[in-house]
C-alpha cells in the first residue's frame, strides 16, 4: 500500500515539474512582442526568441505584431467648402513601435486610427472646394500623415503613409463634370483643328510662293541662257557666213574669172529669177548687155562661120525657156560703146541682139514699172551682180 502511494506521489511531482517548465518557458516569434504582467501589472516586454517567466505569477498577454500594417477604411462622407458631399476612401500604412504603449495607452489602436483619419480628413477637405480636392491629392495625403503621426505617437504607432484611394462626388456632379470635360475637350479639339488648318494654309502658301519664286527664277535663267545661246549661235552663224563670203570672195579673185564665165553664170540665173507664182513680169535691165557682150560675140562668130544659115525668124523668141520675154520686131544691128558689133545670125531675134548690144530697143510690149530702162546700181563692172545690190530689181 505504501509503495502505491509513493508511486502516485512521484507521478504527480513529475507532472508538476513538467507543467512548471512549460509555464516558465516562452518562445516569441520574429517581429512579435509579448507583454508580461505580474500580479496584474506591467512587468516587462518579451522580445523575439526564448524567454523564461515565473510560472503562476507572470501572465503573458497576446502577442503584438510589430510589422507595418495596411488598413483600408470604408468610404467616408466629407463635405467640401462649396457644400458638396463626396465619399473618400483612404488607406493607412502604420507600424507598432512600442508594444507597451499600444497595449496600455489605447484600447484598440485600429479603431483609434480609423476615427482619427475620418476627423482629420474632414478638417482638411472642409477647407477646399471640389475642384481643389480633386486636384490636391498629394497635399491631402501630406496633411493626413502629419496629423496622424503626431496623434498616434503616444499610442506607440508610426504612420508612414496615407493614400486617398478614391474620391467620389455625387452622381449629378459627376454628370456635370463629364459634360464640362467633354465641352473642354471639344473646345480644345476645335482649337487644335483650327490651328492645324491655319498652319497648313500658311505652309501651303509659303510653298506656293517659294515654288512661284523658284519657277520665275528658273524661267528667267532659262530665258537668259536661251538668249545667250541664240546670241552665240547668231554670232557663230555670222562668223560662218563671213568666213564663207570671205572664202568665196578670195576664191573668185584668186581664180580670176573671165567675162565669158560671168556672162554664162548670169544666163543660168535668169530662169531661176523668173520662176515662182508671184513673178508676173520679168524686168531685164539694159545694163546687162555689157555683161553679155562676150557671149553675144561668141554667138555672132559661130553664126558667121555657119555654111548654110537658115532663114531668120522675124518674130522668134529670144529664149526658148523664158516665158516672160515677149517677141520683139527685127531691128538693125547696133554697135555698143564698148563691145564688138553683133551680126544677126539665122534663127536669132534681132531685137534681142540689139538690146544685148546696148541699143536700148524695146524688150516687151506691156509697161513694167518705174525702173524701166533705167540704170541699175552696182553694175559698173561685169564681175558684180546687179540683182543683189538694188532691192527694186528683185
């Protein structure tokens, strides 16, 4: 019997020792703090790690989180200076720095922070109108953080940031603000469109002006270049003609043509002068006989040597291919002042021979103009062309 009692007492003692040990050892996690009360009064604060307390004498209160916490409060109605009610939703970032003050200075620091935020927010926003409230978020945040930090310092709290998450004006105000904003946007769009049209018109006008100036300058330069090119071309043609005339003149004088060659050239040019629809009358100057004396003499010598001269045609034409020379009556041969005597051969026109000999006989039946039978300037010698000097003969 005594052995059983001793065993029971031993088991009770062991259990008591284990309970004391369990009540004496406290393990506090990191970023936590524990408040120890001895006989109902604050004794000390337990930090993170292994701690030993007096069992049955010390009491450990619930642990306090020392990390920074984020608390979002529901929207609170706030009246602005212009008597508009807006709902403001706030977010508070705070941290417990003193576990003893957070436990004994205020009953619930979460509720205290919420109510303090509401009252401070109403004081700050009450001095602003709606427009200022909507555009002064940073100022409101700074005022709230400063007021809350000063007020919660004795509670063992530190307010790091305060953010206004939403500011909601009444529905009618929102609709009016949307209309105003839409009108402002439309106004800005119209102004920007007008400015764009103005700038576009100015740039278009500037471009057209510059294009016109450049075109005018280009046309002027092109005209100047064309004029210079024409002048150079005319000068080159004039130099070429001068050189050609000089070359021909030099070749003629170096070749020393005789009277017969010049007369033959004159005779070849007469049909070309007579050609053309505008040539109605062919005027043969009387001075051309001097140039044709040599070829007339050749014709007379050839006729004299003929063995059987044919009968002379009294009204035969002087030139077979000259349509402008009319038939002339036969006239006696005459002697020119400087050439030999012409004998009318068989088949030749005596009137033409007399005209060629310088007798001054009639050449045509119709009147020919003011210069009939007159002297032709520039025909003093046989080597010059009477048709190139006097314009009235052309």
